[in-house]
């Protein structure tokens, strides 16, 4: 069956960096555009980033543009989100999305 498993979340200080990974299985990953979303406590889930099937095209929410980078490795069926200059307001559960499915999410907490 389709599975998306996120990892890499944790606690980081403001200004720090963190990389998330999403391992996909159960579908042809190389044919699926992938997205990252996040949901902060008490807020709706929001779009963070998009990457095309080949990785040639990426899109970012304005709130993370210039700080986050999305990449994918079709040989390993993984998509990653590299986060730099993290802010307190980046605290959220981060989810990957693809092929109409969602992962279980990974918690990112930015705090001093």
C-alpha cells in the first residue's frame, strides 16, 4: 500500500537548521509531484513547498522562500526539505504529500 514516512524533526534554536526527509513506497514515486505542508497548533494546515517529478521545478510559500530548499532523489524514493534560518513561527508538524496521500507528520519545534 502507499506509505509516506517523514523523519528528521526535532528541537532547534532560532537561526538553526534542520532537514526533513520523506520516504515513499507503494507507488511510482518518480511520476508523482511532491509537496510539503505544515500545521501549527490551533492553525490550519498550510502549503510549504512543491517539487516537480524531475526536481526541475520548485515552489515555496512566501514565508519560507529563501530559507527552505526542497529536493528529491528518485533513485531512493525520497523527498527532503532543508530548512535554514529557522524561526519560532516555523514550529509545526510537517507533512509530505504525494499521489493523494499524506504522511503521519514530523514535529519541528523552534525554541530557545
